[in-house]
């Protein structure tokens, strides 16, 4: 207050202060944006190289999916007789239909890629530590929902790509049958068959599968995602905003904070526009695939699942049970359990937990790359147990294949690191990195190096003419 302010003016100001404060509080409580963010956000969390805005980009991609999806739904009919033609109409007759479909497709592909990048950033900055374990778990569920949303949409065009990709996907769901067949109990208890039936409503993909996938894709999964996303965002505020290194953790005075409104709002609006423009640009240049109408009696060879499941399909080619069920379940259990196994909160908010962690990550990535590629080399060049000993028991094939061997070696290495360095965070860094690198290598092999009959080929030019 100016020392020269007269007593009368002072009184008027004093009377105004509560109303000004009330107005400001009113502005904040009525501001939707400030319900998502805190009124002031920490400068460290705003560093672009900390989050890369990946979570926000995911949210915006989801918005594009909803917006374009609602338009597509007006013209699409979920019946095996008409689905393909309705998609063709969207592409060739409905004005703007091709762009809307392309945008929907590319936003969905973007979501799958960005959700993994966001997972990497959250893990490597130790952002599941502290009180953020619940939000990590919600995140893992969102990762699964993202993949399922994408997979359920795959079938809807009812073309050859869709039909055979979902056929392969549903066979992966029935992977437990390899074990129950071996035990001779499939006729009594058949969890694989049950899961497959639950997914596609029968033994082969048909109208029941299309109806189920349609319901999942347009109602159940988007609603689940909306609820999860709301809880995810709410938890970020509840957990004290985004994570930050321990040295800023006690900064309650707010010297390192910035007002969220309006700077952050404009930045986020800018990112939204950028995301829309990038998706639109790709949609204008590249069409979403649409092959001939599905023909159940004419299988594609190779029949490939959607690209993000090709790592699993590669593992299934070694053993259906271990590749399609055991390893994916172990991987999910590991992801869910990370924040409960590793409680070294001092590593929160710092990329790779410092130089020591970064070195460990690089060594682990190199080791995983070498291990997986050398096993693949042996397998492609010299075959595996079944080729060496044709009469060998199936138990060997299930228990000793590149998927199980890799998993056991990774777990032992992580446990060794944890004990040697007396640090759960370092153990987690090793296991997470090794598993992720292996997943990427198996996926790359499935996408680019597998051809007819799932044989290895250096390029599609070498595929035999069938
Ligand atoms: C569709 C899926 C997802 C959406 C839309 C989403 C959205 C977001 C957003 C907007 C943020 C804040 C900004 C940022 O970190 O970029 C965030 C933070 C976070 N996310 Fe996600 N997320 C998703 C999936 C995941 C996954 C798969 C995980 C991990 C398993 C995860 C775990 C977390 C955690 C722990 C935070 C807090 C990070 C911190 O405090 O630094 N989220 N998410």
C-alpha cells in the first residue's frame, strides 16, 4: 500500500479486497482449465524435455478419435453383409469421408506409439515413485485399453486385412490350449477356448465377433478410457502435480512456480492445434488400408495380427502357451508391480536416476539386443529343438524357447543387479530396459522379416510366389 494513501481511500480498498478476492476465487472455481491444473505449476515440470508433452498429446489424439469416430459411426453399419460396403461408401462417396477415416486411423496409430513413449518417459524419470504408484497402475490399465480399442477397431472394415488379423489375434487368445492339450484336459477345462469364445463369440470370426467388437469399440472401451483418463488427471493434481527431482520436492513457498493461466493454457492450445495439423497432414497424404472384402475361405499368407501384437505373434511361433500367455502375463505383472517393488523415492523426477542409471540402461539395452538377436540367428540358421530332435517332448518346446530363455536371463540379471547395487530402482531399470528392447526386436522381426508360413526373409522381394 502506498504510504500516501489517505484514510478514506484505504477504507474503500479494504472494502473492495474481499469482493476482489471473491471474484478471483470465483474465476478460478468456474474455470474448467484450472480444475485440470493447479493454479500454479512447477517450473521443472514445465521443461519441454521433461514430459515432451506426451500425456497431453495422448489426450488430444483421443479427442480426435472421439470426434472423427462419431462422424464415422453415422455412416458405418456393423453387419458382415454391409460393413465393407459402408466403409467403401465413407471413403468414395461421403464428402470428406476419406479424410475423416484417415484421421481416425492415423490418430489411433499415433496413440499406440505415443502411449509407449509416455510409458518410457514416466518410467525413466522415476515418476511412479513417491505417492504416484496408483496413477502408474491406472496408466498400465490405460495402455491395455489403448491396445484393445485399436484391436477392436481393426475388424470393423471387414476386409481381408481385418479378418485375418483378428483371426490371428483370437488364436493368440486361445494360447492356453497348447498346455491343456498337452495335459489332455482340454475337453474338461478349456480356458483358452473360453477366452477365444468370449472375444469372438465362436470358433471363427463372423457376425458375433463383429457385433462384439463394434460394441467394445464404440461404447465400452471409449467410456472406460474416459473414466480412466479423468481419474488419471485428477490423481496428477492429488499427487501434488507432476513429479520433480527431490531437491525441489520441499519447495512449498512457490518460488519455482508459475501461473498456469494463461501461459500454460495457450501452450496446450498450441499443442492441440499442432497435433490436429500433423494428423490432418498425414491423413491427406496417406490413406488408411482397405483391402478386398473379407473372404473366410481365402487366408492371407502370412496372416499377421496388428503390428503392435506382432512381437507376441513372433513368440507364439516358438510356443503358443509361453509366447501367447505366459510371457505377456509375466510382462504385465512386472509392469503393474514396479511401483510396489521399487520404493526408492530419492530417485523421483530425474532422467535415468543419474549417470549411474543411464550407464546401466545403455549396457542393458546392448545386452538385450545381443541376446535376442543371437538366439534368433541360431533359430533361423540352425533351427531349434524340434528340428534337432523331431521326437522331443512338447514340454521342452514350451519351456525352452527363445522367449522363455530370454525372460529367465533378464530376471536373473535384474536380481543380480539389485543385490549387487543394493538398489531396487537399478534392478527395475535393468529388467524394464531388457524387456522393452526384446519387445521391440521381436516386433520388428514380426513386421519386416516374417513372410509366408512365418519363414524368415530379409525383404518382401524374396517372398516366394505362392
Ligand atoms: C491413453 C493413455 C494415457 C493418457 C491420455 C495419459 C495422460 C497423462 C498426462 C496428460 C499426464 C501429465 C503430463 C505428462 O506426463 O505428459 C500424465 C502423467 C502420468 N502418467 Fe499418463 N497417460 C496415459 C497412459 C499412461 C501410462 C501407460 C502410464 C504408465 C504405466 C502412465 C502413468 C502416468 C504417471 C505416473 C503420470 C504422472 C507423471 C509425473 O508425475 O511426472 N500414463 N499422463
